[in-house]
C-alpha cells in the first residue's frame, strides 16, 4: 500500500463477511471548455487553475471553463470524460474541437 492510502473494511451483504477496499484519492474534476455556447473541449484535471493557465498558454480559444464541483477518482473522471466526448460526437457527428481522444 502506498503512503497516504488506507484500507477500509467493507461489510458483505449479510454484514458478517469483511473485505478490504483500497481508497483512492478523489481529487480530480471534469471540466468543459466553451467558446460562447459551443463546447470545444471536455477534460479532467487535479489542479483547475494550473490547467486553465496551461490551456491559455497553448493558445486554445475559449471563453469559459465550467468545472464539476464534486471531486472524483482519476479513473472515474477519465470514464466520465470519455462518456461526454462520445455523447458529444453522437449528437454532433464529430468530437469537440480540441479533443483528440
């Protein structure tokens, strides 16, 4: 187990069995970049301010960044990002402008 991780006992269905589940850090957020009303990118970050600065320095053109207020694990954030990109692609016939996945 890595430093800072805890093992948490979990009860089975009847409450008699116990097993352990590794806790993961829940410090990732999903974000959406928009240019006006148009979505130009879906992504994840563990440091929104740093990521915003990086995207400005990369020259991405956008007018707003909305952030999910609930922090989740990196795995969950990646799954949600993929789902959002797929939903956008299904609806618009293409991925958001800056998504390459």
